[in-house]
C-alpha cells in the first residue's frame, strides 16, 4: 500500500477577481487529512478555487500554502498533483493508449507501458485503448481524464465534478478512486454540486459565490 508524508494546505483570505467580477471572496480553511469537498451552486467559484489551489491561477489576494514534512516548494507540490476536470482535454488525434503513454513519458515513469495498461483496465477503458480520444463518448473521455490524473501516483488529488457524463459503473469508479486515495493517505479535494460526490468527503466547505 502506498503511504505519503503528512501534508497540509492552508488557505488564508484568498480572493479572486476576474475582470470586474469577484469570483472568490476571502476564503480561508485548512486541510491536512482525508478528503475535503468544495460544494456550491454552478458559478460559485468551485473550479476557480481548485485552479488557485493548484497554482493554475494566481489569487488576486490572499494565499494558498502547501506544506509537507520534507518540502514546502510549491513547484514540487504541483509535480505531485493529480488533477481531473471536464475542462481538461487530451489530443483527439491520438488513441487512449497513446495519450496516456505521452503523459507517462513526460513524467518519466519507470515502467510507462505497464502503468498505462494497469490504469486503462482499472478505469474501464482497456477495450477502447486503440480508439482515438476524439471518437470516444463523453463518459469514456472522462474515464481517460481520471486515469491520467492517477498515472504518476500523486500525493495530492483534485477532482472537479468527477462524475460528469459517467454512468452507474463510472460513478462507482469515482467512489473507488476516492476510497483508495483515503486509504493511501492521499490529500484529496472534490469540487462538486452533486450530493452523491460530496457524501464521499470527510468534510465539506460550501461556496455561495461572490458579487
């Protein structure tokens, strides 16, 4: 079983403005164990918050600070982050296997082919391994996104609306991913407005949206 060094995320007075619109207003919390949910209606800033926490967007004010036992470098943390979201896409002209191998090689995985085959099987897309990503159904594409987030066995996992376009077996996959993450001591965050997904979390914060 994988185990990870203790990590903590501390968010202090984080606000984000895009143009004249205030998306996030003075968000503060600490997350150091298990699975945290970020709930709220559409447009409340859930995805924006995840992007700020992942370093994909810069807050307008405040900060999100990652700390672990041996290293507090933000770049190092981002390298250990797995991120799945409906707005993340892959190369439509490459097959499922080719997309995942491309990512595995970028991350210099020790045994990329074996890891890709394992994850395609676990994610229920092995039978679509040689199908072009652009030809996959929306649910199958979401399975590829989930698999790609787990390729490098991340220490931190961000799932933004993970059940998007998934059927019953796909939603079971999400539950299994979250369960394994918790068991392995992975620090996880799920952004969702679906009660089924938020119930997977140990604690939930709710965003109301800003003006």
